[in-house]
């Protein structure tokens, strides 16, 4: 079954659940434009999540999802809210949804883990996941080590459930490439940061617009938590400390509160501007509607023009 039929959405596009950013009006704008808007619950209390679900529901009658960042401490409470509020689609990241699968299944909730490797994709399929998002290291935020070009076809060959491609996709060419590699849909994060409806400080959006293909780097490998973000003075300091084998405590002193500093205060020099390598392709701020319709119109054209390869007989 296609992912659009499975979820009742028009376009096979998910909006990345960026912590503290994937909120209304971005989420309801994506769902109203025909994609799957996803609330990023990372860092939220149960009451705050309930409030956000009700706000999104008041702004769209289309399907939307909630993402659970499984390294958070209050997942059982958030699962309770998701069940009580009648949310029917959950995506997960940064850990295993195993402890909650029975609750999801009993309540008819579709579960779509975001995964960084074939091994974890197979583990999620065995757990009963309805689909997986195969996210390459090009993505922003918490990433694995495998590129989308390499990860996507291997996951598509390894599992029988639908695979969504993520990491480095920001235009119709990326959509066409993901489908060529075996995906039935795409998840896009960075490109949604360059939209009118994205609720971040304007400085955050400008940092994404000004960035190019070499503007991001991965920090946190030394403490087992690799995170891709745009290079700035805080990142340079963090990398220097990592090279000097600083402790987790010393590193967390720099990174604590850095997401909020960038997202809400617009401090893109000392804050954490999580974004993917495709930021160099995001050069103007558009509405969500313009972005989604434009991407799929372009993808249609690319797939029609691919035609036959010019192989010399
Ligand atoms: O062991 C198992 O069964 C499952 O293990 C897993 C291990 C890793 C993953 C994984 C890796 N990446 C993803 C999906 N992507 C993400 O989760 N991306 C994220 N970006 C930002 C996040 S929040 C944050 C805030 C500040 C610092 C670090 N992270 S989470 N899932 C999924 C499952």
C-alpha cells in the first residue's frame, strides 16, 4: 500500500520533527498543503504536548503526527497524551519504541520510526512498525553515519514495509532520486526551516538561507550523540574541546540551552542551528504551500524527462 493511502495524505512528504521548531503554524500548514505535519515533542511536558495537539487540530482537519524523541525522560506520559487526544500517527527517533508498541497497536496508532541503519530498520519492522524513515547522515540534528544515497536502497531491499527517504532532500530532484532508490515518500527538515510558517527567530532562517554546501558539521561523536548543525563560534569551541578529549560534563556546559538560544533568541553564533547539508540549496523563504507544490511539480518533470539512458550500443 502507498504511504499516501496508508496515512490519508495527498503528497508523500513528511515534515521533519525538529525539536522546539516543529510546532504550529508550521505543522498545520504542512498538513493543510497535503503533506504530513509532525509535532516535535522533544523537550515538551505532557500538558504542553496536549496544548500543541489541540492547537494543530484547531487549524487543520487533515492528518498530522506526533514525533517522540525516545531519549527524553517523560515518554510514558507523552504516549498517554497521544492516546487520549486521539493522535493516529507517531514517528519516533533516537531510540527504540519497543516498550510502547503494544499501546500504539491497541489504539490503532500507526508507528513510523526514523532510523539510521539497515540493522535498526529490520529491528523496527520486527517490532511491527508500519513504515520506516531511512535518514542519511546529510540530515540536520541527531544523525547516523551512512549517506542517504547508500542507506536508502539497502533499507528498501531489507524490509517489506514502506520506506521514506530523508537527509539531503530539498527539491524535486531529491524527491525523484529518493523514489529511484526505492522510497515511497520523503521526509524533509532543513527546507521547512526556510518557510514563512516556520516559528523560529528570523536570524535562524537567515542562517539557513546564507549557508552553503560546506556550512554544516557533526559534533558529539565523542560522547555517542552525533548532531549536525551549522558551523559557528559555539561549534568551533565544542569541536576544539572534543579534540582535547573533554568530558561529557564540560561539553554539555557549552551545548545546554543552545537550541533555545538559536531558535527563540536568534543567537546563531552561540546557539545550535541544527540543519542539514542541503541548506546550500535553500536560498529563499517561501510559504509551505509554495514549497510543497513546487517540489512535486518539479519531481514530476524530472521523472518524465529521465527517459532512456544514452547507452552507446
Ligand atoms: O536501539 C534501537 O532499537 C534503536 O536505536 C536507535 C538509535 C538511533 C536512532 C536514530 C538516529 N537518528 C534518528 C532520527 N533522527 C533524530 O532523532 N534526529 C534528532 N535530531 C535532534 C534531536 S533532539 C536533540 C537535541 C539536542 C541534541 C541532540 N538531539 S533527535 N533516530 C533510532 C533508533
